[in-house]
């Protein structure tokens, strides 16, 4: 799993898509990509800004967020280390449609838009990777719409945790999910206290274990299938 100590170069080389590039393409990516740091609660990018980079999470955690007209926050998804995001807006060359906020102190890699589009023009494997990325992203957001309509918090927390295990979108995630109960609450649209109650229910069912430093997933398929009426 990617950690805070990893260098920018190593983080880029560890990306699934970077392994598909030839030596010349990888050299340009490494030369053009730069790193930025955002403290907990800070904006990595804001809704309405021009999309100038494809962004990868080196360490920390990012949430994709938006606000209603009344000011109510809505979290779409969380992005752990190893995630790359923003390809849709780059492809459409549009302004950003959402905020991304650091859930904890976060380092990100920024690949300039010009280099991103150059890779599209010069690397068929990279283009195929992006097709898969967009397909996985679509499936994730369809699941999120379904999840958002489930009123039971226990089910929402279970699905939230399960959604973190996508080897294409989140290749760095281990069975130990290093999220606090507060962060689980933010990502599932519930309070810290209610998320804690849900995690205890899921732990009693043998689906996970609350460990020091995070949540140990014991039954991923069980989390994906979980419904509130499964409780005993």
C-alpha cells in the first residue's frame, strides 16, 4: 500500500497506467508531473475551476464533494492512495463540476492536461486503461445512487467500505482500511457516532474487525451483499 514516505517518482511508477507506457512516455510523465500538499480540510481543487491536471493521491485521503443550494454537503466518494481522478473533465475540457477536499493531510501528484492528452495521442494502452477507468467509475456512481437511496445507515456504511475495494480505481487498498470512524461517517453521509454503531453491527456479523489504525475487512463479498434485513 502506498504510504506517506513514498517519493513522487515511485508513486507515479507504481500507478497501473504508468506500467503501460514505454520508456520515452514514462520519462516525459516523470519530468512533467509535480507534487502538492493539502492539509486536512483543505481544497485540492474547487468546483468551477479550469481542469488543468490529472490528479493522483500519493498519501492521505480525498473526498469528492459538492454542496446543494442550501449549503448541505454531499460526498460522492472517497479516494485513497493510488487513486487517479479528474479524467472525465479533462476529456471534455470543461470546468470542474465538484470540489475535492483532503480528509486528512494529503499529498497529490499533478499530471498537466497537455501531457495527459499527449498520452492519449501516443499510447494505445493508456487509452484502453482510461476506457476501463471510465467504465469502473460509471459502475461506482451507479452503485452510489443506489446506496444513497438506501435509508439504513448500516447498509450504507457496508457499501461505502466495499466500494473502496476496486483494484482498477484504488489499486493501493489493503484489507486494513486506514479510515477513522469520523472519516467513514463523512464518506457514508452519517455522523461519527452513527457510523460507529454501524461498524459495531458489521463487526458482530463477522464482516470486519475494528483494529488499531483502521478497519480490517474480513468478508468483502459479505459487505457488498449486505442488507439491513441480514441482521440477526
